C-alpha cells in the first residue's frame, strides 16, 4: 500500500454526506471545505445565502460537492425539514456538525434575560435539536455515524467577559459526553471539537488590544489559530476508520492555551 492510498483508507469520506449546521460561519465553513476535500458531499446550513453561496463556490472550484439549505437551528420543525431535504436530495447522512453559535461580552450584572435566553437558545438548544433529530436518524439507521459538536475553551475553563457564552458551551460539552455514552452501542460517535482562540465574527468585537495581549501571554504558540487548522481534527472525528474508537472526546485545538498555567 502506498502512502496516498493508506491515508485515503483512514480519512476518505467518499460516498458520505456531511451536514454542517453553522457552515456559513468562518470556522464551520473551513470545516465544511475540509469535509468536502476528503470526498464528502457537504450540506451547508445557515441563514445567510450570500455567505453560503461563496462557500459552495469555493468547494466546487476545488473539485468538491456542496449545496446550501437555509434553516434556523433553534427550530425543531426546520431541523426536521433539513433532515428530510438532505435525505431527499442526497439520500443519506453520515456526519453532522453542530456549529451554530452566538456570543456576547455584556458584563454579568448587565445581562438581561432576553440576551441570556437568546444565547442559550442558539448555543444549547440548537445543538440539542441537531443531536435529537439527526441522532435519532443515525441510531435508527443502524450504520453508525459521527456527530461533531463545536464547543469552546470556555466550556472547559471559564473565560472572562463571556459568562453566558461560557455557561452555554459548558452545557454543550456535558450534553455531548452524555450522548456519546448513550449512543456508543449504536456506533454513533459524539465528540466535541474545541477551538482555542480563532478570530471569527462572534469574538472579534471583544478582542481589544489588552485582551489580545492576555491571550497571547497564555498561548504557548504565541498566535491565534487559523480556521484551516481545524480541518485535521474534523476529519479525524468524522472518519469511521481513523476515528472509529473516538467518542466522548473533547478534542482541543488551541496552540497550548489549556496547558498553560504560570
């Protein structure tokens, strides 16, 4: 076996269908490109058709296959309609990425109930519904599958200025591990991909110069991550070959942030 065929046997997603909820965002968009590059047909899910079209065009230009479906992650009806649409058009689902999310830097005493509930709605309920709808399909199908929930460093260690976000991501981590336990007998793997600090739409507004300095002082790699650096971890967790015994894992991609103390 040559090197190319060996790597393909481990990481190829040819013939698979991957649904990336939140794929119109920067990080999940890069993950979608990686899944398509490994051979999967990718369904990009979000609400911004312009961003989705640009990502679909990038995937097509690279020789991959992708299409867009508009859906609200916090609606069970729309999530079910998404599954139905994917099965009608693509015939199957093998990989699901739950990556829709919002953030806020409101000081704790100023957080209103509406803001608090909105963040929980998107970050927790959205993942809950994605897992419930697609997880039931995967369990009932009986052929295994991979669910990748996008967590956060703040779901492992509390981070300042993002209290509601941290609480919501902590819930995502806990839910994922519970489902990994429940669905392991069905060969449905549930893992958490944990990005460290990657500049993206939802956190740029809180990356003030003093916060950037604080982050760099706590990151051994001394830089932010680039979206493409999530692709390798994504393919590992998505692959039934390379990742066949990986479930309930919180896979951290953070340049060493979590390993830093003093």
